[in-house]
C-alpha cells in the first residue's frame, strides 16, 4: 500500500512538471495558428507555474521560464502591446541572457519607439 501511494505521488509530481512543457507547446501552436490570445494564456500559465517554484528551479526549468517570457514578449508585440512586450523581453533576458533574448528585446524597443513617434500629438486648444 505504501509503495502505491509513493508511486501515485511521484506520478502526480512528474505530471505537473510535464504540464508546463505541454502548455508551452500549446502556446507555440496557438501562436502559429494566429490564435494569439490563446497563446498568451498558455505562456502565462507556464510562467505562473514556474515562478511559483522559482527558488527550486533547475537549469532546464529556468531556461523554460525564460523561453515562456520570450514567447509572451513576441506574442504581445504581435498584438502591438509594446510596453508589455518590453517588460517580458527584459525578464527573459534577465533569466537567460542570450543573444536571441537580447535581440528580441532590442527589436521590440525599436518597435515601441516607432509606435510612440507615429502617434499624433494632441493639441490643447483651451489656452487660445
């Protein structure tokens, strides 16, 4: 009986670990199908689960957490939510400082600055 309980607990623990990887794959697939909102939810799920375990994350899970932030940044940028995209890209780079994460951060910052510059300025006509 004791062995069965241990096996069940181990199975649940392994199943929870795999759920983040499955959610990441679903998020990528949703993104490829241009179902951006659903991909955002999947990436946020991965981040939520992994950040709750942040103190005990091993290298591969830390890499997965960084990738989830990276993918979320790209999804936000596709929606033109540049401020949120920059924040997520920064987190991805902080967790895993790679050239790829740095490049995405820089590209989103460029898009954000172009977006800000292309917005028409509002003229205050009350002082005339």
